[in-house]
C-alpha cells in the first residue's frame, strides 16, 4: 500500500518513513511541500495521506481541500487522511474534519501511537478496497444475468416475429448511435443498446394470422397488433432489474408519435420518454430498409428522406438529426448486420 507523507521538516519525514517501514507491504512517498504532493496524489493511486498542518505556502488544510475538490469519487471511498499538528486548537481540528481529515496526531509524535493509528487506518483502507472490488464483481454478475434474461426473451420473440435477429441487432446499434450523438453517458448508451432488443417482446401475444399476414392489416387487425406495446410492458414491468425496467419503458413508448398520434397512450412531445423517442427512430428506419411479408425494402436514401419528412410529426427532430449525423456509422452497421441471404 502507498502512504504519502507531507512535512516541511526533513527529520520528520525520515522519522515517519522509518516507522511506517516496519509495517509489511507498505511503501512511502515523501514531500516537503504541499503542491508537489497534490500533483502526485492527483495522478497516482495512494492509500493513506499523512500531512503536517503548518507548512509554508499551502498548509495541510488547504491541501486536503484541494485534493478532495479535484476528486470525482464517492467521499466514502476516498483514502484516509491523518493530520499531524503541534496545535491543540480545537478550531483547527474542526476545520480539518470538515475538509476531510480522518484522524489527528499531536506533535511531538509518540511512536507507539503513530504506528497504531497508521496500522488501523491502512487496515480499514484495505478492507474498503476489498469490499469495493466485491461489489463491482457482484454488480457485473447481476448485469450479466439481466442481459442473459433480455437476450433469451428477445430470442423467444424472434420465433414468432417475421422480423429477423439482424433487425434487432441493427435497431439496437442505431439506438446507441442516437444516444451517443445526443450526449448521453457511456452507461446510458450501453443500457439502451442492451434494452432496445426487447422493444417488440409483446408480439409473443399477437395471433399468427395477424403477425404473419402478407399484406396490409385492416382496422380490426391493426387494433389487435397495437396491443403488443402494452403486452410487452406488462411482461417486463414487474422485474426489479433496472435493465428490464428500461426495456419495459421502451416497449410501451416506442410507438408513440411526437405529434400525439401514436399508441398506446397517445402521448406527445417530451411526454414521451427519451428512450422511446430514440428507439422509435431506430426501429422505423430499419423496418423501412428491411423486407417484410407485406413490403419490399426501401433504399437507404428513401428511408433517410422519410425520417427528414416526418421530423416534428412522427419523430423527435433531435433524434432524427442525431442518427443522420452519424450516417457513415449507420451504413457500416447496415453492412455488418445483414439479414440471412442478403448480399453484401
């Protein structure tokens, strides 16, 4: 473990380094002023900071404040800070605690107390790091199980739906592209990529004579077909898994229209969840450029023009613009995920 020691007196650095050298598996890094220590801590991993309060230039309190101000981590995960001071002023201690100090030692240093405090803080740090690693592992396993569930449900819907697995892959990739262009975080992009394949899972409840009809549906058949959005939501909504909850939201909202003429709820504009607006563009674009029992595939350019013509009516214009801004990547996805039997 790495212990950083900051003290403007050389003999104190030597003394504390030698004492810490008695602990197994611990290395020290020493500085005689605060700024170099701050620069080093901001660019290297460390496990304990031992810092003098009174130093020329930046003092110990200012160093702790600057260090934590530049940290994006959860305060509970920050390494501990041990402040060493000759001052017995309670105000100094209170300000140090407010700035993030974990413990104090009063000069002159008692060797036994110094080693005991240091050992305890390093043991706590080691336990915290270990627990965090276990949490990351458990979280990764949970996300893997969620993704496995999603893919199994997606495969089940493929057996009933004339739309191919390649369609599911393409529209999920298009959805991620839109999310990326709109500035969503990496995690949000990944979540949309993984949840979008479930958008039409409700079609498992649509009768074959409607789902597989090689022609236009009449009004009665269309009413039955439109039930799949609500069915998909009902299938997924009861899960406690965050990914399946997102998939439920997509299933319910991806057939809504910006102008309110969509289904099942007739929501309009920003009342439609953003993920639903994103998947709507991706899904329709790929459906237009794919063969269906009731139509031939459109050209990429014709589908592109359809999206442009229906901005602010069927689609959120920002989602359309985001997809078209990545046109080169759209074409690459189309080429990579081809339907079975489709030529390159």
